[in-house]
């Protein structure tokens, strides 16, 4: 008889919830079913959408004899890094003109966040044994996991979502920031907060920056939805540009999964803004060593698609048109859901549906109501977060009827 495995004591990990939802949805043979879990755009037919500009650029790339499969530099495709940094900061950003801002290609937004975490763990606030890292309550769950895996042990939350108003708890957020130890790291969502869809107003962002200055808080901006939220990349970059214009050193994590539809190409950029050019050069050299030991260098295809699009005025305009198509459909679904819930007389105030922005809506449905919906073959996270792209003109009526029944019949966890 063979000896037991050296890994016999390894426990079976729980499945990643959002991907398990999709697996459950795919295994469901019901005629009427809706998947509102995973964060990916869908057309009104419920299908994935390859952006027309991406198809155009890829067709051009396919016949370009100059393209090959050689390794990229460790920091990534230079043209992509430059254009991605310009996209988030603005082409005429002083930080770019002064050579104290630069990009590092990453494995999508998650990879940018991991590079930021690895860099900060090694080089930030070394006077303290453990620097607190704050994430919003609630937040995208991977933020905490990424920073923990990079070595941070003091993970904390700051108030963000107000369940009573179904909006931003701005006063609570500022109070938590003021009570945070000096030199804490705060992760902010640059736009289209995940999962709530609630963003601070411009004046509120200014107040957040003021407290960051007072408490020497280091801001990390997670920007996964630039252009996808409002339809205008410049509008969605407002918070990032504000921090830079106010003189902050900041790390900005960009993803091109949503706004280019390049989900499986894993295209991201870590924009690093430092006090001066020599500091940026030293910091990028250290990130280069982190990447070398982690994955050596990034993939080419998706970065080339993005760079080719942003560098060509005609392609860039087509991309902006594609962005408008996606963001407009999301806004249309918000309006339709809101109007149908009100018309049906569903108990509660549903104005938050149209006041929120971006792909996700924090509906306010509780876990028991979510379970009730699952019995109706509607799949969403237990927090009540839904992907607005999963709603269509053809399944909206069924969803509204189901939500109405859930809210009416399930209270305090009981039917």
C-alpha cells in the first residue's frame, strides 16, 4: 500500500463565489433563468460583445508582417504604457510633462493591484512594522486578498455604504479616515464603485483628499471602469487627476477588461506618480525586479490592441462610440428597472437604482431574498449586487415580478 500524499492535509478551498454562480447558472436547465453575477458586459440579447473597434484593430494586426511573438520588455509594451498613463492622467498632465509619472504594464487590473501591493509592502513606511491597509465597506473582495497575499497583515475597513439611504456614508468615511493611523494606505475606487455603484461627488472627493493630506494617507486608486461608467474616459478619470493635481504621490491601477471588452487578454497598467523624475526611475526599477521574479514579462496581444486604438484618431473615436453604446445600455436598463418596479408598486424606494453608476447596482435585497430569487432561477451575489448588463428588455419583466415577490413575501429572512 502506498504512503499518503505529502499534501494529504491540504484542505479543499471554497469555490470563488462569483464564478460558482456562473457554473450554477450554466448547469440550470430552466427555460427562464438570469445570470446577474459575473462582471462582464452583455448585449440586449444577453450575449458577449466583441467591440467593433477591437475587431478592426485585430484584423489590421493579423496582416502586419512586422508583428512577431518576441518577448516584451519586463515593464511591458512602451507605447501601451505611455498611452494608458495619458488616458488616466490626461495628455497634458504636469506629472507626465515633468517625467514623474509613468506606467507599468500589468496582468489586468488585478495584476496592477498586486504590483502596487508588492511594491508598497517592500518600500512604503518602513518605519512601522505593519502599515494598516483600508478598503471600503463593502468592496471588491479581491482587494483584501491581493494585499494579504503581498504580505500585509493589518487589513481594515472604512465606512462607505449607508444601507438606510442606499448611498454614500460620507461622514462615516471621513471619520474613519481621520481616526486612521498616519501613513495608512487607503484603497479608493476611482469611479463606478464595485459593488455599490455609488461614487463620491467632486466636492466630496476634495474633502477626501484634504483628510489624506492631514493624515498623510497614501492613496491607491483602483480604476477598473474608466470610460465604461459615464461613457467618457475624461469624466471617469476626475478623481485620479484630482489627486495628482493636488501633488499626491499615488498608485493608480488600471484595467482594460471592461472598457475594451478584453476580459481574457488580461490588459492592465499600473500608473505610478512620484514626487520627481529620479524617484520614479528608482521605483520603476524595483517594480521591474518584482515582475521579473513573478511572471518575467507581460503578454502582447491585448496591449497592442489598446495601444493601436488609442494611437489612431479614427480608431480612438470608434472606441469612444463603442463605450457610449455600452454605458448607454446600462443606463437604459437602470431606467427601465426603476420605472417597472415603481409601476408595479414594489415596496421601498428604488431611486438608488438610477442614482448609482456603472456596471453594478447594490439593490438592497437581503440574503434571504436573494435565495428566494435563486429558486426562481435568478443568480446574484448574496449581498444583493447585480450586474446591470445581465438585464435585458426580454427578461426585465420576469426579474421585476420576481423581485416584487421577494420583497413582498420575504421579510427578516422568513417567508
